[in-house]
């Protein structure tokens, strides 16, 4: 049996969402923009993927331990997700702070994302 890798597509720039939104006359949900920002920032630092087994987890970071991040724009329900080897799942919220629930703005401010990349030119 062949196992398919789950795929999810995100634009890396919110301007692209706005442009397509204007062009198609369809509004972009705030949660979709938040999810896109979270995924693009985390994927700059870590190898990431997402999973949809017994509930969706928007971003899974591979490392010594798998850690999941779920983005929620609205009210955050009290839930604990443990999916197989992934023992930690954090919720990135709009403005809620609780155990394992972090506002996305605060989470992004704690990431050490490089602002530039140095390329070595071959001589």
C-alpha cells in the first residue's frame, strides 16, 4: 500500500491573498491569513508538514519530538490533542492565553527568524 503525503498550499505573502480576493470578489477568512503567517514563519526555521489524522494539526515540526501547532481565529475550546508520537500540540490563537494556548503575535515575536541570508559567491 502506498501512503500519500498530505499536502496543503499557502501563499507566503498576505498581499497575494488580498489580490486574489479582490480579483475573485471573495473575502479571505482571517484564520486563513493567520494560518499562512504561522506556517511560513515556522517553516523558515524547521522542517514542517501537516497531518489530518483524528483531527487536523496545521503545522507539525519534526525534531527529537514532534510538536504540533493548530491555528484558531475564534474562541478556543478546551481540548488536548495527543496524536501518536506527537505529544505536544499548541494552539496559536488570535488573543487567548492559557496552558498550551499562545497568541500568534506573541509566538511570532519569540521566533528567531533570520532577516537575511548570506550567499557565498564562488570565485
